């Protein structure tokens, strides 16, 4: 006589697995969701530092920073108005050949001379408005952690 071999899972086994997966999701999901905003703040700080490096190279080549009216666009294309750089580097100063927007999709604010130094660069954060707290707080070149 042949032995009957049942293959597959019982309903109880499936329910146990689903409960375990639910518990794991409940523990892990909040930690992952909260990290998205933190990652955006970190990305904005990195982009600002990249702008600072490019601006230093620009000044090294030309002896001055781009003016406020020229903005960060002067790092990707030679300015045609304002103070024209004589030694502007062919190809620009940013690796990707375009000025990125902040992680929330807003343009960075650039001023030269700045209120806090030779230039100011800032992102208005998640709310895209001046000021704010938490993830809505401004990220400023002169106040990076």
C-alpha cells in the first residue's frame, strides 16, 4: 500500500507566517519611513558643500565669486552679464553640468556677497518657506553641522 504524502501548508501555518511578517513590518516600517526626511536633509547639505567646492574653484580661476544676479548658474555656463569671468573653466564647475534643485524640488537660494560671508547658499527645507523647524528648517551654508 502506498503512503499518502501531503504537500503544502495548512491554514494555521500560513496564519502564523502572516502574523510574524506583520509584526516585523510594524517594527521596521516606522524606522524606515522616518529616514526619508533625514536623507533629504543630508542630501541638501551634501549639495551645498558641492556648491561651495565649485565656488572656490570659480574664485580660484577668476578672483571673485559669481554675483547674486548670476547665481549658481554661473557654475555651469559662462555669465554674460554682470562681472564677466576672464578665466571661466570650459565645461563649468559642476560635474553634472546643471544646477540641481534641492531634495524637495525647490531651487537653492544664492547671494553674493552674503549676509553671513562672501556668499550664502540655502535651501528652505521641506516647506519651501523661510524659517521653520524640524524638517521645515532652512539649511544654510554658514550653519552646516
